[in-house]
């Protein structure tokens, strides 16, 4: 046992988080062990990140191999893993070009800056309006919290970037009411994640595509949470059949090794000419080598099909538990991004369920104050799934 405990967090860390009382020290697959050796089934994947589970052998091997070759070289040089990953993303998506960054917020920051710069290049400075959705979440930089639709994240930091309009999600009429020739971009999560696992309707996304084309505005899909297999499709736009102009990805792309990406077309990419935007670490060989292997494993058709079956099992069990407990008002989601909204009586209490689950050896998440969020590894084994669902039943039946 080390000298560091949960109390150390309160002594030396900035208190912008309130982590769980136990400290994970080791993980394998969907199992995690804490300092005392207690075992947990992980239905969180580090918030939709460790999609291949903890320390997957194939990824550990790639990380080890690359760690002995080249970690970092800066943007004055490119690297083989960087180019290999970019080539794969281009082959497997609508995109012609990729830029790598280090997180979801940075990917969105890049996307928003690109959309504004593209508008300046082609139409002039007046075309700067960004339309975003209430309750959306796009990261924690000042630009991305300002575009995100939640005042609790954006207020209290002084003046915000201007010309950003928020309208209700899934409401095409509301978009039509504010879009005009000065709109440079519409940014949307295909499934709103942080605010409660709320899927966009197909007609809404199709409508956004049409209206963006009509006003020469770029359509940005924030797939930071929905991307890289989470919904049972490599990217969620593939399920909806609506192709964005810019797509952002992060979280699962590195299975826990920090990396983000912004994908776009040849035409739009031209607006990021040399020097216009940059990052020291983005696209470093270590992160890209890991992510290339992740992309290989997750984009496999059979792998993606299995996610659908696991999702059905998970949903079925949640519905069954709801019959027994009456705890949920709604159960929704796609693939293994699943939300269960608590009935009114338990509103505001989602995090109490998370604590209770941890006492039963189960890690789960919230998505806002009223929704339990489940995002297990995409390759969770039948045994891990059954065990986790048993622990979930114990948790819900003891309320
Ligand atoms: C949809 C979405 N966009 C952006 C982000 C921000 O990503 P990061 O925390 O890697 O900056 C998140 C994180 O939860 C997210 O869910």
C-alpha cells in the first residue's frame, strides 16, 4: 500500500473534481482493482474511452514497441504512425484530411476555428454566426464552453466569444428561425452525451444537412463521445446516413492514450494553411501508433456487429429491472452508450446510485443529475457483462 490515499487528493489537488472514495490501481478487460484489492466491474470505460477494456494485450504491445522507437518529434517533422493513422481515418470515413490534437475540446476548438476561417476566406468576416444546441457539451476551453449549451460551464469567466446562438436540440424549426447567410456553422452531437444520452432524430440531422447547404454553413458533428464504435457504428454519422463537413473525434480513439482528431474535406482543409492553427503534442508518434491499432480493431465489421448484440442484452436487462423497480422513466441510447432516466422521485439523485453501485463492486456513470449512464467496453465478455448486470440488479433492487 502506498502513502497516497483519497485524502491526499483533498490536500494537494485543485478541487475541481470530486472523485470516488476508492482509488483504482489496476485494470484488465472490464475489471478494475482498488488499493485494498477490491474488484469492480467497469461499466464506465473511463467515460467512453477504454473501449477495448483496460490494458488490452494488442495495444500494450504496440505501445511498448513504439516507446522504444520514437515518442515525440514535434510538428517540424511528421512520423510514420501519424501518417498511417491519418490514412486509415481517411480510408474509413468521408474525410480527405485529418488534423491531430490531444483531446475532444481541442478537436472542437480546431473545428470551430476552421469553420470561422473558412467563412472568412470565402465570404468575409460578417459570416461568423455559430448555431449550437441547448444542453450540448463540446469541451472546456472558453470557445467550446461558450458554444456548449450549458451556462453552468460557460458563465463566470468574463467575456465570451461572440455570435453564438443556442436553440433547442431536435428542433429543426428553431434552427430555421435563426439561420441566415451570416451563419458559418452548425455544431451538433449526434447523441447528446453529457446532458443525458439524448439521440438526435434522423430527420433532424437530415434537415440540418439540407439547411446548412442552403445557407453555405458547415455542418460539424461532435463525435467525441459517439465515435470509434460506441454506437455500434464506426462513427454515428454512418448510422444516420448524414455526412458532416467536419467531424471531431477523441475519447476512444486512443483507448486511454490522449489523442483527438478533426476530420474534414480537401476544400475546407485549405483554410488551415501553414501556421494558421497548431499544437505541440498533436499527432505524436506514440499516440498515433496506439490509435492506429485501436482503429484497426474497432472498425472491423464483425466487431461492430457484436456491439449491437451486447447492446440488446444490456437494454433487455435494464427493461426487466425497470419492471421490477419502476425506477426509470426512460431507457435510451445506441450501441453501448446507454442512458436510464430516473423517475421524478429520484431526480437529482443519479450520483447516489453511482456511490451505491461502487459499494456493490460496480462502476457506473451519470449523465446530468437524473440519468444513469452505462458505457462498458465494446468488447465486454459475456461473463463480465453478466456479473456487472447482477451487481446492477443488486444496486437497483436495494433502493
Ligand atoms: C461530445 C463531447 N465533446 C467534447 C468533449 C470534451 O472532450 P475532452 O474532455 O477530451 O476535452 C466531451 C467530453 O465528455 C464530449 O462528450
